[in-house]
């Protein structure tokens, strides 16, 4: 029965990411800017690593722990707790270098005419908007603060407890004593 309850909890937490709702049923706060390659995709689902990292960490008789971070939250990914709890991160030189690299990478992808002028097409406009985002991030001063909103996909919730009660009841109904 413990495995069934643990799996129900894992599935519930993974669904929070896919459905973009926190453990209380509230929609995740939207991004400040949606990059072109992320438009229409769930906020916390870029590669799927975060969702897949939610797993049972410790399973013993009658007890289990589900984590998404090195804490008791639910994953082995460094950024899981940041997204689950929300926080403020301070801009560093390394971050600025990353943002400049992304900016130059995107501006180099623009299509051009034979004479070297940028083409006026949808792809270039999307690249320009994304490049502008990275440029603005790169221009932030070292020490500036970026706020990551709380998007709690793991934690105790009445809906999860009800789901676990149903799973346990189904398990007990299917047992022969």
C-alpha cells in the first residue's frame, strides 16, 4: 500500500507542473517574458528534467519521502526548490556572461539577404525579441535582484490527501483477506 500511495503522490506532483497549477489549485504566475521557443509550453516544463526528477526517495514500511531537491521537497535538481518555494537571486558576473552569450548566439542566427541586410520575416522578429530579452538581462548590474515567483508543485494539499484516501480505499477493496 505504501508504494501505491507514494506513486499517487509522485503523479500528483508531476501533474502540477504539466497543468501549471500549484498544490492549492491556483494557476502559476506567468513569466515576465516568454521566449519564442517556449511559447505555449508549460512554465516549468522546458526539457522535462524537473518533472522527471520528482521521485520516491525513501520507501520503508508505512513511510515514504518524495523529494524534488536535495532537501525533502522532491528532486535531485538544484533549481527545483527555487521554483517550488520562490526566491530572489542576485545577478553575478557569470550570469551576465551567459546572457551576453545567448544574445550573440541569437543575433547570429538571423537570416540575411545576399547583401547582408537582415530579412524582415517572422523568424527574425522572434529572434530579435528574444535577443532583446537577453540583452536586457545582460545589462543588469551585478548585485541586482531577479525575483523567481513561488510556483509550488510539491507539498501537502487537501486534494492530494483526498486522492491518497481514494487510492488506499481502492487498494483495500481489491484485497482478499
